[in-house]
C-alpha cells in the first residue's frame, strides 16, 4: 500500500519540478529581454546624443568660420 502511494506522488513531483523549471526559464528570458531592451535604449539615446552634439558642433564651426566673411562683406 505504501509503495503505491509513493509511486502516485512521483508524477506530482515531476509536474512541480517541470513547472518550477519552466517558470525559472521564463523569468530568465524576461530578465534577459529586459536587460537587452535597456541596453538597446541606452545605446540609441547615447548615439542620438552623439549625433546632436556633432551636428551642433559642426553648425557652430560653420557659423564661426563664415562670420568673418559676412563681416567683411557688409563693412
């Protein structure tokens, strides 16, 4: 009788283990995905900031280099 009871608990044990393993894998997947998403957003915002800085720097260089020409033209 005891042997039958132990054998009946085995599928339940495997089911619980399977559920725990699947939930652990799901949590790992969600964590990895959110980590990659954060990395992607950070990289994109960093690149955008670099682009804005470079563009404004080039614009400032252009204005500074053409200012003397305008000053000479309108004197």
